[in-house]
C-alpha cells in the first residue's frame, strides 16, 4: 500500500523528532561519561543536535531526490553491466 503525502509527512516528522530527542539525550548523558572533555551545557548540546539534524535532513532529502529521479536508473544500468562482465 502506498502512503499518502500526509502520511509521509507524519512519518518524516515523527522519525526526525524521535531521532532529535534521542541524539540530544545521548549527547547530554553518554558523552560526559565517555568523553568528559566534550561535556557541554544542555543549550550547547541542543544547538549541536539541531546542526546535526539539519545536516541529516539535507542529506536524506538529497538521496531521496536522487533515487526518485531518473538518475538512479543510470546507476542501475551501470551495476547490471558490472554483473555481466564478472
């Protein structure tokens, strides 16, 4: 079954929001235990998590657009050629 646009937006939002919270909590509680020299105040950890989240969204969007477009077909043909030559 194919997702509607609304369902896709909800999935992306929930995935990103949970990933953000988990990443922030890991930074707050795990980093000081293993790397005390990297311990930061919660506000700094928050903004670092924002930076990494925006970077991740941008990367994911780029790959999604790549595979949604016709460009991935060229990669597929290339891989098939590699298989037939081996």
